[in-house]
């Protein structure tokens, strides 16, 4: 059953809290350990159940093309080539027979590894080494035992109930064969693979898609048989034999890949959890970003309407790192949305600085407007911040508000190094923005008289000349000439 995240509808859930009956997606659980399948509920702090990618897996009937491409990846092609071509050059004696048996075992081992590999979320084939190294060769013997036991069950049914019961038993065995192969691949147990109750439960949990898959498998088997028959009837034996072996191995890998993907698709119903692993980068879970957990908590609390709690969280974060731009921006957005002028006044130096860094004149204008409501006659106490904020306002055409921030600057900050830049900005605002050239000239003259030691003093004559001609105050033009 598909579950969506409680906080992000449309995003598939990967974690479920049985205590809260809540489902969470990866965005809500950035600190979860998917490798160890461990996570604590952000609401009640209880351990949660990992659901894997069951809710976002593409149905197998939409991946038919991918199944047919599966054997043509490099690793399975090498396995098929070795198991098909090597017997052709092997000697026609006991050694040749042994080589053929070993390669047949390797091929069958690889096909069963495909089921496990795919069920674990690996959409690319296992490596070549899986076929020829390590344990697992006994899977062929186990499969033979399964066939023998199932044949015996059909025989017993014939002896006990006659032809009718035999036909029913045979029909169940044929229908349950894919389920038996899946169980054997996952559990490596003959008993589990032939237990009728076990197989019936697996089929019932998968439901209708199992029978759809069964139809595909029948078509694959028929296609494989027709292709091999065509090869034997239309090509010479030296070519048709390896071609037939290649086709048989290819169709077998397609079949087993489909069985593994069915397990992966219905992992939740079958009681296990896997993730798509081939395209995901390795992440060191010991180096998790705590900030991501904090952001997820903020997101969930906002969607739950816990605005006071979010505000408290952000204020605590700014106590630990007062200049964190991310938290300042989040607090600004929350306070403006809540029209909280009191808290805005408390944090206005950092918020205005953050807005100035982003050249957000509109944001500065809205904050100043709210601050004036909280404190009529509000003025900034930091000269540098006042100039930066006024410059952003000037660039956004907020001329009157820019002048207001710099009003009586020489009285409020008489010794500030920002006096010359402040009044030059006032002059540019008056001249360029409002066309008041005489007033602009007065402020430029003030800079010329009072700020003799400031670097801007040398440029004032150029500005005065521009003001006299009623030209835009832009200062001296850049020159790239090299002095003699």
C-alpha cells in the first residue's frame, strides 16, 4: 500500500511511527540511518519502522524494457559468454564434462544472485565475480530438491485422490513455481520453498500483479523456446548451439530479474525493506548535517501551526551563532509573516544587515515600516548599517525612505568614517532620484569642508561640477592610462 508523507503530500513515505501513526519522507528524516534502518520519531522520539522505497518503486509492468536490457550489461554478458563459449572449446572427455558442470553451476548461481541483488534495491546486475567465487553453489542442488519434492507431492496427490487431485496439485505447483523460486533465492531453504502455506501467503500478499507477472513469464518461456528452435532449424550446428545457449541464458536472466524486482516492489507486503542503491552516493552517516534535522523540524512545526515554537527554536539557534545567515533569514520571514514588530525591533540590526547583503531594498522598506509602527521616529543606531540599508533603498527607488535613514547623520555620528559616504549617497538621492540639485550641492559642499581626510574628498569637485550641469552624479570616469 502506498503511503504519502504527512508533511509533504505526494512524496512517498519511508518511515512510519506506530506510536503517532505518522508517515515521514526523506526530507522529514535527514538524520535517519537508512543503512541500519534506524530513526527516532521527531514527535515522540520512539523508534520507527523503515519502509524502504516500497512506496516509490516503479511497477514492474512499466519496466519491461529495462528487464530486456538487463542481460546486456557488461557483467552478465561476460558471464553468459564464458558459460556459453568455453564448453565449445573444452575437450570431449571427462574433463570437458566437469568444465560444463562447473559453468552450469556458476550460471545458475549467478541467476539466483540476480534475485537477491535486485530485491535489495540494486537495479544494475551483480559483478562477474559473484558467479565464480564464494559460496552459494549449493543453490542448484537445493532447486533440484525442490523439483523432486514438488514432483513427489503431485505423485502423492495422484495416489491419494486420483487424477482430479493430481491435476489440482499439478496446477498449484505450476502456478506457485515463480513464488517457490523467489522464496528459495531469499531463504535458501527447501522446506520454505515447498511449503504450500508459505507460497500461498506470498502469492496472496502480492495479489493480482503476481498473476500478471506469471503471464509475462509464460510468454518469456515460449519466446525462449521459439527462438532456440529457430536457431536449430535455420543455422548450422556449430552456430546454433552457442546461439541457443546464449538465448536460453539471456531469457533466464530476464526472468530472474523480474522475480527479484517483484520482491523489491512488494517489500512492504512481504515484511522487509530495501532502498534503490545503484545511483545513490555513499553517505557517511556519522557526519550527518545537524542543520538538516533542524530545518526539517522547523518545516514540520510550521505546517502544524506551531509558530511560537519555531520562533523560539530560531532564537535559540541565534544565541549559539548570532550571525548565522540561514537562521536570520528564517527568523525574518517568520516575523514579517506574523507582523511581529516587537521581535523585529529586537533583531533588526541582524535582519537589516542580512537584507542589505542581498541588496533587498523592498525587504528593508517593509522592515523599517514595521519598526516605525513599533517605535515612532525609529532611527538606526549603527552608521555602517544605516548607509548600507539606505544604499539598497536608493538603488530600488525608495528615495524618501533612504533620506530618512540618513537624516541628521552628522549630528548622530559626527566622528564616523561613514559620514562622507552617507552624505554623498544623500546628494545622489536628491540629484539623481529627486532632481533637487541645489540641495545635493549643499551636501557635497558639506563633505568638501568637513571630510578633508576622507578618500572621497578628492572626488567631490567632480560631483560638484556634475551637479552644476545637472548631470547624474556618477563621480569621475575610470581611466586605464598609465602615467609617464
